[in-house]
C-alpha cells in the first residue's frame, strides 16, 4: 500500500511541477478471467476455479513536453497478480537529438521482443496474452540509456536502437527466491519495414550474478567436498549472457502472420540453453479476427556439468546437483485458438483456448480465458 501511495504522489508531483509544460495522459486496462479445465492442472497462474484477477491490470502513462526537445515519461501500472499495487513500469527522460534521433534515459523496457514496448497493452495485438513460451525470460525492464535512429534505406523504413544498462531485482531460480544483478547490458535491435511486412533482429548481452540463499548450503557442501570447480560451473558469478532474437510480421490487411524466435544462454552456469519460437496466423473479417498459434519451448539442461563428477560425489551431494541442473529442462508445445472482436473503437473482447503439452512428463494443461482490452 505504501508503494501505491508513493507512486501516486510522484505522478502528482510530476504533473503539478510542470504546470506550464504540455502534459499528456493516456492509459490502458485489461479485465481478464480464466480457468483450467482440469482439477489437478494449472496454467499461466490459473487453476480450475474462475479467476478475474490473475491477468487483469490498469495503467496510466503521463508524458510532459518540457520544451527544447526534452520530455519526461512515466507509466504507472497495477497488476491483479500484485493486488493492483501501483508501480512504475517506465520512468525516463527523452531528448530529441534531431528529427530522426532520440535518447531515452531512465527505467526502460528491455527490447527483447517484437511487442516489448506494448506487451501489456492487450489492445495492440489479437491474442489474449503475448506468447508465454517466448515472452517468459523473467524480467522486462532495466535502468539505462537507449538511442533510437529512424531513417529511410531505399524502399525500407529502418529503426535502429542501441542500448546500455543494468538490471537488479528479485527472481525465482530452480524453485528458490533469488536476487539477480545483470550488469553491462549492451544491445542492438534493428527493424526493417516495407509495405505489409517487416523483419526485426535483436542482440543483447550482459554479465549475470545471482544470489540464491536456498542454494548456498549445496554450494558450501560441494566446496567442502573438494570440488570448487563444480561450484563455479553451477553458480552465477559475473557470467556472460547472450540473447538473440528474430521476428517477422506480415500484415496485408486481411491475413496476419507473426513469428518470433529467440535463443538464450548464460555461460558457466546451470542456466539451460533456451530456444523458443511461435507462429501465429489470423484473418480479419471486418471487426472480428479469429487466429491460431503454436508455441515451442526447448530448454536443454547442461547435464555435462555434473557428469564428470558422478563417480566422485556421494549421493547426498550428487542428487541435489542433478536436481538443480535438470530443473532447468523444459520441452513444451502449446496450441492456441482464439478470437478478437472490436466492439468499440477503443475496446476489444477476446476469447482464447490454450493447450500445453509437456513432452518431458507427457502431461497436458488446458486453459479457457476471456477478456476485454481497453485504451483511453
């Protein structure tokens, strides 16, 4: 509650402090409800009882033009999954270097994906939610600088972004709460658009350190057992990370095809080598757009980390090591089918069915969800 009051107070100060400036306010909201179709399965935070809080959210964005090419933007969001506790998703300064170049500085959205900048604005896409099999890295914001340049390259519209920053926050690691610090984040994204199609590429890297108190006893035991090299291969201590992404969009007015692929790795750690992608196809019938999509998550555990130590370690140490490493293994295939109905210029009703198969356990999870996305 204190965070909510603080956030509201800060925006109030922002608005009152620039009374002479040009202030723009807008917002968006999503009211969503869903339930799993099986009593013993859950998916995306839903159980077998209807829940209208899990994915619902409200957000307000304030932008103030301070003149002389300088502006400030702040976005407050309250998520149902956090009891609608309002927090700053964005808070940054923008300086226009020219008509085609600008610099943003502050709390920014990390540009991993095609829909990174508006992944929470459900009205911006046809699905009920962005593809979770691809958009699930675990953090979406950083503190830093980004440089944008837009230009014309022949018949192509080009948008280039350069990024520098860092991230610090709480995450979950191998089922344990942890604190992550990602420093020296550097990245570049480039999008080329021509007519009804566009291609986007992204590359980001950084140094990852993670403090997971729940794993400390295991690492201590391995050190005492005389295998500090194994600890170094498992832990996250200023380890190099890499993200590579590719996206393609084709929208010729009726048919809409969108696909994204990414590959993620953190060297010298038990973080699995991840490859994720999705393919979505939709067709617009005036205000109604049915669609189908397929998502794939392929996270390959680094079993080669512990295999050389198998004959050296006692079972009470070896088994926890195997459990930690193999906990990163994921192999899921998800089919989605849904429909979007634009019943108002600023609002859309959506319904979506999702079926996820875990090929490692041969388990299936089904989810039915409905929602209304609004912009204002």
